[in-house]
């Protein structure tokens, strides 16, 4: 047996020896969050409570919840794994995820809070034909959310498998199903209030756990970051190349293009993510929305800086073979680092492993709840209430539709998550960013800032960006033709890049412009003037 396999088996054995502790920690978190959800469910009286938490959260509370929503399994597991395996190129995910918040703050947060009520569809429908635009917005929201959910489900599968020593595919699929059932319960009972409180608790736990690991890593290297990076480069077996650009994205022209595509998707994607956009509606006014983004930038910025210690610490203290043997995409690097820091054969190591893994599991549960709420809200409010029922649905019927949509989206996510269980979760999230930036962002920006924008432009932009982004992903190495693909044994990939952003995002903007200039529809100047005043001043905002 190779040393790497031995160490991974040791990690599993450590987990098995202290399985009671691990299961207790997991159970405590699940019970605590279920308690919060049930309490919040009792406070949820109407649609404003279910969709927007009654708009009662302060800027700090919402900033904390936004951080909890944003710092997903990709942030904690995927980025740490990407840095541990690819050094500098892996850290580019951290930079992209953080810079993206500037776009969200400067262009989207305040106007969106002022213009909408519960969903992105509210903003688009204000000055355009309601039914087609809401259908398109609802469809896009659900597709983006499901892409993002894939990453969380994949993260849950590998994490719990490592802890409980589950190696069979059936066992991993069962874990994915368990996460799906929990998220259905959270959203259908607690709505936005329950989801927000769970995200706030999870953000505190995640930041606390990351600070602890960062402190222990730096302590190991006498707080000398240069020594940490040097040890990581040496232990990786790649030398100085590990600390320089190009290890993952510099092999040839295709990988360089892939990096450019990834960067564009990360920077522009946040401002189009539905589960982030709906968070701006939970605060009482636009000022609080802006402040909550400032809080989020501070919290998220601190966290992404600490991913340097997580990723390079794993590279310095654990062999590449061991990381890959545990999970081919490196998703278990952070939990393995916790085990090594505490001692691979000590109770302290097992406690640290269990704690960090419970925090990561908390991260996954909170984010899937936010995603599911975004997609079920969009279905119920945009498609069911305003398209199918033509605005005649009561609040009670709308909320019932949201709960049924939650169940359906949960089932779809479980099925797709089972297929994506071996893919790197940071890469999967980057796909969701690409789809969001291709379909949602052009339409939101045109709607808020372009007077001539028409219904046809909105439909062409959403559906054009959506179809091209999803189509290119389906025919990329992410799905087939690669040992790490969803379907590694078949090959129908003809698009060479793993991220479609470089093609699909400009295409979404182009289709929005083209659909508008070719449209015979006269834009409603009065409605645009009203939207402009509302988006900039908050006058008339809900």
C-alpha cells in the first residue's frame, strides 16, 4: 500500500475511532439549525416574511448572512484543494470571488433593493411585459441555482464520506440525498427568516474555524509566511513553479484561454447570482443594503486572505499523493490539514478534524438552503403567481407553491449532485457564476441603465446567454472526455474550455442589444423614468 493511501486510511481510521464525537457534532449542528428553522417558521406570517424575512434584518446581520450565503463549499473545500494542488493558480479563485463584490456593490446592490420586491423578475417586469419576462427570469434563476447546488452536494458527499469512512458510491449518494432532504425542510418550514439565521450562525462558525486553522498553520511556521510558502513549494514536488502562474492554466493556449474565461465569470458572476440578489430585499432600505455589502466585503475579504494558510498549509504539511488519494479534485485538503495539525494519531487531531468538517457541513447546509429559497421563490412569485395565475393567486397559495417547488428542486439537485460527486467544487461553482453572468447580469444592467431596452431584448439576453452557457458546458470536458468529468467513460466534448464565460457572457450582452435594436416595441419612457428615480433614490420602494 502506498504512503498516500496509508495516510488517507489513517484519516478514515481516526474518524472511525472517534465516530461518536463526529456524529455528535454533526447532530448538534443539525438539531440547532432545525430548532432555529422551526422558531423562524412560527414567525413567518405572510409572503414578505417568507421571501424577505419581513425586511427586518440590520445591515450587519444581512452582511453576515450574505457572507454565509457566499462562502460556500467552494470557498472552504474547493479553493483550499485547488491551492494545495496547483499553488498560485488555485489562489486565483480567491481573488476572483473577492473582486466580484465590487461589481455587486457599485452596480447592483442599491438599485436592485430600490426597484424590486422579492425577486429579480420584479425589476425586469416593472417596465416590460410581465408574463414573458417573469417566465425567463424564473427559468434562469432555477438553472443557475441548480448549477450552484451541484457544487454543494458534491462537497457534502466527499466530506461526510471521509469522516464516516464511506467508500461506496451508494453511500455517497445517500449522503447527497440526506443533505437534499435537510435543505427541503429548512426552506419549506423556515423561509427567509430561518435561512438567514442559519446563514448567520454558519458564517460565525466558518470564520471561527478558519481563524483557528490559520493560527495553527502560522504557529507551525513561526508566523513566517515566507517559510510556509517555501515549504509548500518544496513539499509539492513542483518547486518554484508552484508559486508562479501557469501550473494549471499555463500549459498551452487553451488553458490560458480557460483561465481568462474563468476570471471573467468569477468577477461578473456574483452580481447575477439569484441567491445573493434576493438577500438585498431582506433589509429595510437601500442604505442598509449598501452597508450590508460593505460588511460582507470585509468579512469575505478576511476569509479569502486566510485561504492562503488553508491551501498552502495543506501543500506544505500533506503530500500531493495523499490529497489526491483522498479526493482526486482536492476537496478534502482542508479537513486533512486539520487532522495533520492536531496529530494524525491523536484525539486532538480527531477533534479538530470533526470540528472543521462539521463547520464545512454547516456551510453546505446553509448555502443549499439559500439557493433553494431563491429558486423556489422565483418559481412561486414569478412563474406561478404572475404567469400561471396572472396575478390572481393569494399569498397563501403562492407560499404553498414555493414549498412544492422546494421539494421538486431538492429532488433534481439530489439526482444531479450524485453525478457530480467527484468534481472539484470550486470549478462547479465557477460554472454557476458563468451562467449567472451570461443570462442574468446583462438583463439586470440593461434594464436599470438603458432607456431603450425592450421586452424582446430582455428575452433574447436571458435565453441567449442561458442556452449558450449551458450548451457549452454540456459539450465541455466538465461533462465528458476527461478522467475527472461527470461521465469519464464517454467523450462528446467538442468545446475545449472548462468554463464558457469568455463566449457566453459577451453573447448575453450582444443578444440583449440585438433583440432591442431589432424590436418594433416602443419602450415606455415614463416607466423607465419612474424606475430610474426609484433605483437611485428609493422613492416608492417596497
